C-alpha cells in the first residue's frame, strides 16, 4: 500500500470503528424509557443490550472464517449494510421480545466489521504501524459508542426512543456507502477456503496460552464496561439523582476522555509491553469504578470517565497484541477473542442486573470489581506463560 493510501486509510479505519459501534450500546441511553414503555424489570430491559453483544459473541469466530474465504472489504461492507436493516425495523417493534430479537439480529452483523477490520490492518500495514492503526480504530469505536448513546439519548428525550432509531438507521446506511467507496481494496489478502484447515488453525489458537489469557481478560473487561454503563443509568435515574433521559445522554460524554486516551495507548504498549499496560489499565479502571459509590453525581461521572478510559487502553492493548503476533488465521484469532469479549458483555448485563435487583448499586459495583480483579490475576499469570511454538509474541 502506498504512503498516500496509508494516509487516506487512517480516517476510513476510524470511521469503520465509529459506525460499527454507533448501534451496539444505544439502548443504554434510553433504558428507563424502554422499561417504562414495556413495563419491564431491570434485567429484562438489560437484555436489549445483552442480546446484541451475545450475538456478536456467537458469530465472531465464524465471521473470521468467512472473511478468510471471501475477502476483507467485501465482508466488511456487506455487514455494514446488513446492520442498517434491523436498526430501521426496531422503531416498529410492538413488544419487548421483538426489540430484543431485532437487537440480536443487529449483533449478527457486527462481527463482520469488528473482526474483519483487525485482519485487514494486520495484512495491509507494516508491524511498526499496526499499533497506531489499531488505536485509530479503537478511537473510532470510542467516539461511535459515545455518539450512539448521546444522540439516541437526546433524540429519545425529544422524540421518544423509536424516533431515535430512525435517525440511527439513516446514519448507518450513509456510513456503509461512504466506507464502500473510500476503503482501499486489500492488496495482501490470500483466500483460504479450506474449512478443515480453518478448524485446524482454530485448534492451534486454542493451544496458545497467551492468546487464551487475552480472551479471558477480554471477557472480564467487557463484562465490566457493559454492565457499568447499563445499570448506572438506572442508578442515576432513581433517587436521589433523578436524571432525565437527556441528562443520562450527557453522562456518556465521559467517552470523549477515552477518545483522547486511546490514541496515546499505543505508546504505553510499546514502552511497557502488553502485560504491564493491561495491569495498569485495569487498576486505573477499578479506581474509577469505586468512585461511583460516592453520593455525588459529579464524582460518579468522574469515576465513569476513569473506569472507561482504563477499559479502552485494555482493548487497544489486546487488539495490538493479536494483530502483531498472530501470523496465520488472523480473522480466526480476532474472532475467537471477540467471542470471549462479547460473551463477557452479555454475561455482565445478566449477572450485574441480578446483583442490582438484589442489592442496588453497591452490590452491582462489588460484582464488577470482583471480575476486574479476576482479569488482573489472569493477565498477571497468563501473560507470563512461555511460548512453546509459533511466531514470537510480545514479552515484557
């Protein structure tokens, strides 16, 4: 790829992250409205978030195989287009079950974006640029996640949550067209349509201790992030805070801090290595989580900013690790990681929802904190495991 193409690719890679995550967590901003509209419990309403991330988890490994067979750009652009269809149907839903089903269908399309783009970056850029491009992508996911929540919250305040999803569908269609037009075609992709070989590669990935450790950490990381931002809305909407839907949307401005921190994480990865970067980011995130136990809304929002920034650094670190060190079956490796990562998000909406119903926000925070400490223990032990075979991996 020429230098001009590399420069042109960076904003497009950012936009891919943006549009992929514009839709994933939108329900968090309007969860109180959905609960009121369908007379749902916190756990039931939480399924409108969990269904999407569960679908991402289920499909991710298979989307990697599809991408290895048919090409990066084709699968990526088709998935963006497919994502717009259930988004446009959600406003017509007449029951909570139908909303959950359509949110699940949204999740089926997302792996074709989030799995494939990491493989595309791995193949089209030299090792020295991979960390920068992956942090560019993650930066786009951060701002996309923020805008999805922020725009949905404010539009939901003005026009209801159904009207908000009409706007999201239009934006998603626009993004699909723009990316199909401007994303450079793959130049280093080699098709692999041998299903048996794909499963052999997957079996090999399952025997890479550090990759498995990254998958386990990913499970814990998204468990924390999704559950935190799903149920803090209910906490802030209730007494003594009584935040409106628009005010809850404004809370998601904390994601902008992640948009600033994430591009800098590439330097942390290079300087300290994957293990130290993840441990530091998890400790940073846990401190922010504990701040949300205070009775001050300002300190709660500050805690959310700290907690989310730490998670984004973890995500950049693990993506860079996979992209730089997996030579064969990159889509499968990324798909395997995403399966674990998003399974954690789905598990978080269920487990922390039960904790919230049983003991309020303090019980929810305790549950998240335990999972974060588990992630730190896995990273501390698992990332020290020696590599027995295959290409060298990052060492501290």
